[in-house]
């Protein structure tokens, strides 16, 4: 079975690097995008099994990106986890209402990210692999 492919979307190169290293060391395939527009293109072309999406990005923020992902038939079924410095309960509620399957606040711990991702791909997770 192919390893799950995760699209990491963040305009901060350091965050992309940390997530790329962490996830690839755990056996996941990782693709990165540094903007909402790039995310939309890569989500269609790469068909990731999961998207980790930042909210605060220039040009197109994560809210707009999430909305467009969910409106596109080719990407609407891909689970999205928001990874953001915005820790207000209202932001978490909005993310879940708009279709995200989880919301992780920055700064995050390596273990937290891995356990949340594993829960999504594990038995009963939203992206359980056949």
C-alpha cells in the first residue's frame, strides 16, 4: 500500500520544513504549498489523502482556500486539518463548521501533530485507508 500523501499549506517556510520532516520521517508522502492558490492547484493535481492548512496567509487566506476546496468536486472529499496560530474558540468552531475535520493551534508539538494525523488515517478515522 502506498503511504498516505499529505499536502502541507503554510506561507512560513520554517513551518513547512518542520512538518515535512516530521511527517516524512513517520512514513507519509509530503507535498508542500506556500499559498492558498498553490494549495488548490496541488490538491487537484496531487490528490492528497489529507491537507494541513494554515489560516493566515497573504492573498488568499485559509478560510477562502477551505471554502474553495469544499466547493470543488475533485477536492471536496479530502479531509482538511487547520493548523493555525489563531486559538480563539470562535476560529475553531468556524473551521469545523466550514468542513475541517480537526483544528490544531500553533505552536504545536510533534507528538500532537502525529497523533492527530494518525487518528485521521486509523480505524474509524475520516480518511481510513482501504
